[in-house]
C-alpha cells in the first residue's frame, strides 16, 4: 500500500500544509512560494514534478496514505480490541479536524476546470486503499469477537457497515455537539456503547 517518497518530495508536501495553516489561499500559491517554505530552490521542485498541480496531487496522496498507514499500525499493534477501537476514534477525530480540511482545500483547487485532469491511476490507488482498510477493519472486528465483545456470527458486511457508521457518528457528534456538554472521553464511551449495541450485547465497562 505504501507510496514511497523521497525527502525532498515530502518537504514540498509539508510546505503546502504549513502554508495552509498560515492562512494562504492555495490557488494563489506559486511553486516558488512552496519551495521557499520548503527551503529549497525552485528548480529542485521541477526535478520531481512538472507543475504545481502535480505537487498538490502528490501532497494529497501523501497525507491520505499517511493516515491509512497510521490506522494499519493500530490494527497491527498488540493492544486489546477496546484500546484499538479507542485509538481508531482518536485517529478519526484528528483526521477530520486537522488533516481533512487541508485535503479538501487541495482537492477543490485540483477540481478547477483549468487544471489538468487527474491521473487515471489515482482512482485505482484510492480504491485499493479503501479495500485494504476494509480488510484491516475486518481483522479488528474478528479480534473483538474473539475477545467476547462482538457477536461471532454477525456478517462481515454488517460489521463493516456498523464500524464505519459508529466512527462517523462519533466524528459528527464531536463536530456538531447537541444536548448536554460532554467530554471527549464521554463521546468515546458513547461510541463504544453504540458499537456493542450494533455488533454484540452490551458488556460492563472495562
């Protein structure tokens, strides 16, 4: 799954994210702005990319891949199911509040009609990432069943549907809070309870 980039390419991608954090409008940026922030010569960027458009596409792929790899690391860790679930919530929260806004800005810029159409391999790449993430989720939920939290007979399709639904419900609740104020830990506990209701009988808190 991993897309390999060298140090210079990553420095360019991080420079774009830094400029976005500083409030710069992406469509107004020039390659010179990006390379100046990355502390490299403008010509160096063209050793790796043909245009700002290509740098942006690379930056999006880099950031999305980084987040998928972080999720993969959670799944591969020796943590128990509940801890992996809670870590997944933390990752989703960070992704939605920190990284997704940057990705959306870059994607909106790339969708401008004057820009070059997307590489035909892009859709296949992201579809492959999604398919791999489904495999990781299935492994996580099988662990949950093995530890006695989830019903072992629930279908794989239902497990995927429920897991993604709970993650999105948690993120949306954090973004648009309603009712009485809740701490982050309370939101996470609510998501945990919802997962148990969807895929297994509620169990005492651990």
